[in-house]
């Protein structure tokens, strides 16, 4: 029987991981939930090309109110699509559209519990996220 992508064999039954500094995520990280904390300052999480396989899935949860620095999730090229919902305090659109973006940034106004789910089809990454504060997510 072959292993399924994201199966427990790669996790050692540790499905949660806290990230506090720059890190690269690989195929073995698919299926994990990452708690994000930037008390030490801004950093980037790089998605390695080995993780760009059909069925790969990552979840990121902000683990602090108003992070000290922006956290950039870098996908490497313009392959990010989807929609990020943010709280709006005006008549503005309350979503951040992702259409061929390279990075998703979790801003310093994000709140504990804001989250982002990233799913790959082998070619593109599709994101779905929710922030309780306007400006919690941006893209580039």
C-alpha cells in the first residue's frame, strides 16, 4: 500500500507546528496546520516547488493579536487564486481577490484566529482565508 500525500508518516503525528521565523515548507508538510507568530519580527514562509502537487493542503492560523511584523507566504510565481475575506468598516469591498498573485501577506493588523487555507491542484494554489480586521491580508 502506498502512502497518501499528507499521511501521518511525514508528521510523526505532529500535525501542528508553530512558525516564528523564516521557513521553507516542503511536500512532507502537506496537511499540517501552522500557527504563526511574528514576535521576533517580519519573516517569509517559502513554498518549495516540491509541494506543488495535486492535493497538497496547508492551513495557517495567526497565533497572536496584531503581529509584530508582516508574515509573507511566498509561492514563487503568479500562481495564487482565490478570495480572502476581511472585515470591512466602510462600504468598501470586503474581500481581497487573488488572481495570479505570487504572495499572500498576513499584515500586522491581523488578529489571533485569522486563518488561511491553501490547496494545490498541481499547477495553481487556491486560497481561502478570513480576517477579522480590514487589511489583515494583502497580496503581491
